């Protein structure tokens, strides 16, 4: 038997669960946008970072020239240009 298979999977608790205020980790995000994020909503002009905080990691990312589409399994599709949401398809 491989000795690696006997090793236990250890998760750093602080990385697995966050009990800290995320606003301290992302101080540039405005309170108005935090409300959108907390409601799991989306708004034109949000950054990629803000979009990911709101809807999570996309299932697929597709590049179309100068635009980027993030495809979500249940939420919809976001289109970005220059790092900002320019279109929301729910």
C-alpha cells in the first residue's frame, strides 16, 4: 500500500471557515456594493472580485475578444470588459 494513501487530509481551519469581517479583507469595496454582495445580487460596474464574492466561482469562463463571460450553473451569465461587469443575463 502506498504510504501517501495513509496520510490524513488536514484543512487549515482559518482557511476553511471565515468568521472574520470580510470588509476588512476588501477595504476598497463600498458599503453599497457590500449590500449587493450580501443579497447575492449583481450590478453593472461591479469588479470581478466583487462579482465572485456575490455569485461565487463561475462554472466556466469564456473569452470573446476583449470581453470575458462567466457562466454560472444556476445564477446566469456575466459579461466583463476591462474587469467590470457590462452585462448580466439571469
